[in-house]
């Protein structure tokens, strides 16, 4: 009971290793507008909201996301630091509120990608059931990030000079796809 965090607070540290340079990784991860194309299992829709400043800070996107569990989240991603080959930071506001920091470090032919995600849930379902389902929500995040690593590796292969994009498998799509499409339609009407 000495824990000052509420049951809806989450801190995740994810580490990926992918074949490619930090420049190649940042060209993919630093462009939020392309997320639904290459990471469709998590990013259902992305809408640009603010062009931001010349250095990229303040650039904002409205996101409709999901994981393995049959619920979706709507939130705004805003860049809080310029996107560089070393990484970048963002804030989240909406169904999730908090901060994220991507860092990239070359290790031989691979890049070590680290994501530090510190959020609290604002969506009523997650707030009400967080105390009970926190382990399931954490597993859902791990599932989403594992799909991200797979999807990023595929996208890097697809973009490699001389690669035949038709020979690179498509990334996994969303789970509960019918429910996801229904929820998307319900929000656009």
C-alpha cells in the first residue's frame, strides 16, 4: 500500500533488435502517418492534426489503436522532441495519457530500439477494471509491441535497396477485425 501510483498507471520498457541502421529505423518509426500501413495490427487509423514547428516538435496525430484484446483506444500523439537518429519523445493525450521515448543505437548490422512508455489509462473501461485486469492490459501491450517488432523488421526489408516488396510478407492485421471495423465506422458517423 506504499505504492503511490493508481491502478491505471503503466510503465513499459520494450527493447527490439532489428536489421538496419538507426537512420533506416527512424525513417519508419519517425513517420507516424505511415503506421497503419506497416503496423496494421495496432494502428487502425491515423489522422494528422497539427503540422508542428520547423524542428518537428508539436507535430500531432490522432490515433485509433488496439492490441490483442477486443477494445480500441483513441488518443493524440504529439512530438515533444525533434526526430533524430538517436530517437525522439512524444506525449499521449486521450484514452491514454503520458509520455513515450524511442531511442536508437547501432549495434553492428542491427539497431537496438528502446521504447519507454509511461501512461495512465483514461478510457472508462480501463480505469474501472484496471485494478483487476492490469496483468491482461500489460500482456496486451507486450503483444502489440511484439507485432511492432515483426512489422518493423518486415518494413525495413521492404525498403532495402534491391528488395522485391512483393516477396516480403505483409504484416499481421488487427485481431477481432470485424469488431475493429465496426468500432471505426461507429466513430466516423
